[in-house]
C-alpha cells in the first residue's frame, strides 16, 4: 500500500529526482549497497510498509543517500519527518520487539524455576516417606 506524495510525503520523489539528476539507476544502487531493487523502489514510492523497519530502514536510507551524494544523517532525519507515525520507521519498533523477547525470557525462566522447585519438593517428599 503506497502512501501518496500528495499526503504530504514527498521523500521518495526527492530521492528519485536526486538519483535521476546524478544519472544513477536503481540497479547500480542495489548492486553497490546490496539493498534489493524492490526496497529502493518502495522508498521512491513512499511505501514504508515494504521496508524492514526500525534501524534497518534507517540504514537503507543512509546507504541510498550516500550513494546519490546526499548527507546520510540529514536524509534519515528527512525520512523520519515524512514518516513519523509509521511503525516500520519507528525507532522504538525494534526496541519493542526486544522488550517482548526479554519479557518472554523472564516468564520462561520463572516457569522453569517453579517447575524445578516442585520436582525437587516431590523428590524430597518421596525420599522422606521411604526413609
């Protein structure tokens, strides 16, 4: 689902225009950066939903910008300004996934401790009743 530039997002149009001014093809950028043409095309069409999200999206924008002669950090700021509410560009999207993994790990380890304690308790009761 592409987000139209008429919605106030013209990041992709600006990138494409700069790329064409420099005489660079998407294939050249893809070959140099190892970013798929599909991702690069999605950037130019303002389709953030095709991007991997978080730090990866920002890394792709940095690489693309450097390849077409733009300041990578300023380009990332422009990108984030054009897509402030998009979960695929959110700085916290990767962090939220990490927090979920950590939270699950704590639940899993707590469960292991409870089960291990119960097993040890049963073993002690059996040993006492036999002894």
